[in-house]
C-alpha cells in the first residue's frame, strides 16, 4: 500500500474527492455516537446488578468486629472492606483507608490538603511562591484539571512503552524543590495502555527529590482490568519498593471499584505509609465521621474476596475484548501502511491512543463531530489542553455497542485520511 507522503499532488486530490463523497454519506446518516469517555457499557453494569440483592431489610448489617454498618463511625473503613481492597492493591490491610465512591475525589482532597496544610508538617503549598507537578504525557485529563485548578504549574514528561522518561524525572526532582509531585497511571495507562516496567517502578522508588514533601501520585485505576487471561501486564508493588529504597513515605496509591462494580456507587481506596495515613486522618477526622459502610459491606458480600473480583473482571474482559479488537482491526485495515497514523495495542485498561500527523488531531475530532461521532477533545491528554504537536487522540471503545463502535471507528479512519490529505496538500 502506497504511503500518502509518496503520492503526487494529483493522486492526493483525486483521493480527497473520493473520500469526501464517502464522508457526506456518513453525514447523511444523522449518527449520534459517542467514543468520548471510558464509560462502562450497559452490559458491563449489568454484571453487578446482583449486588443490589446481597443486602436486604432482614439481613444482619453487622461486621465481623461487631460494627453496625448502619450507624456512624469507622473513619478508615470496615475491616472486611479493607481486607478486600488491600488485596486488590497488593498491600497490607494496615496501609489502606477506604473512602467513598470516587478515587478522583480522594486525589483532589490530597492536593487540597497539601495546599492548605502541607504534607507531614511541611510548609503549606499555598504559602510557597511556586508549586510544580510533573505530568507524563499523553495522560489523564482529570489529573491535569486538578492541578490546574489549584494553580500548580505542570511540566510535560514524555511517556515511553516502559513508563515516563525517568532520566528527565530524576533530574528535575533532584534539582527543583518546587516540584512537589508527579501524576502516574502505572498500569494500562490512560490513554496509551502502557504499563511501567520493573526498572521504572524501582527508579521511582529510588528518587532523591530536593523537596521533602514530594509525593508520587500513583493512580492504579486499572490494576485488575486485563483484556486477556493469558497475556497480562504485571506491575511490581510501589509501596514495597519505596520501603526497600528507604523512601517509605514517598507514594500515595489510589484505586477504586468504579469500573468494577458501579462507577457512581463504587468504593475507593488510598494506600500509603503509616506516617502518611496518620497525617491524612487528621484532615479526614474533621471532614467526615465515616464513609458509606453499607456500600462497603455490600461490595464485600458480593465479591467476597480478591478471587471474586478477578473472576468478575474476566466477565468484563469478555465484553470489552471484542470491542478493542474491532477498533484495532479497523485501524490496521484502513490506515496500516499509509504513514498517517500510529496507535497503541493495549492488553488492558480502557483506551487506545492514536497519533496522527502533526497538526491534524483537532481537525480529525472536529470532522468526526460534524458527522455525528463524539470523541475526546483533541489536546485533552495534555496539561492545559495544549498538545504541542496537535496529534494525540484518545479512543474509548467501551461504551458503544459493537455495531455502533464499528461505524464510529470506520468514520474515524475516514476523517484521519481526509485531514492527512489536506495537511499534505497544504505543504
């Protein structure tokens, strides 16, 4: 197949006419399809519906230690829930706090607490002249929105298939005391689906930051979100590695059941050192008397243990895997060999990352929208919404039906072709 860059101007113009006709046919279909966010589909949500039946009005809502889940108290979560989610996080039960339905909320609170009260006795960030954060890119837009909201300066760190550029991370944190943290999605990263190598995790654990209140914000959102039984990425455990490296307090590790049970009604968890947890509980004891223990108990009685979570996630994978494979097949069939795009092939998580020719991403997303397919906004995977190359697009295959997804993916590739041709002709 001939690369677009090797075509003559006449060939490109003829192809543009042909593809424009196809594009108008899609516009005439009045499509209303959405690949914008990584939302579970209805079939995935249905997998957890029996959770609604595990607690009834006649059931005993008392935990093993005698706690009545209907009442106040238990700031850090009921013991059974701590055991379940500590196992999912691969940490000791003593190192976790169970929160409400959203790990994003916990991350926001962690930044807010650092701004107003500092970290373990350090100067509150709001009293400093400058606060900076490292942001692996492309990355998770909602992470970047939190730090942007608090006026924290964000520094782009290029991602590789093994994780962030650690040479750059090590250099920056060792030189600049105003760098207080780094956002990480270490397993099946958003949006590329990369998992950090063992070397990368160990280099994180061995960092020598100039700031004593520097923390790694380790958002292990996709810890059990594999697509395949026989081909899974594994991640070595960061808290243990930090302890070995003599940096036990350097990491906050976040996760939730949002894409395991119900996104709006899950349970979130933070894992960290005992010192960090003690510091966090000072704020938490003022903020709340305790989170939803009935929901915690509901999750425990539904999943029972980590084996139950893993079995449940295999059912999720059976729904998601054909969708990812359908998108990847269309990308390869329609764009393979043309030299106008590259994309990742993740083994888990919720996204496929697509890179167009420089300067084409916004146009591709706009064309898709005009023809009835909503994509994540171009630039969203970079701090401040500014992709310096205007090339990265996040594809979210989970929510549409397989039929709608195929239609959306085929339209997407058509828009990639048209935008690429116009970019090449403009040169």
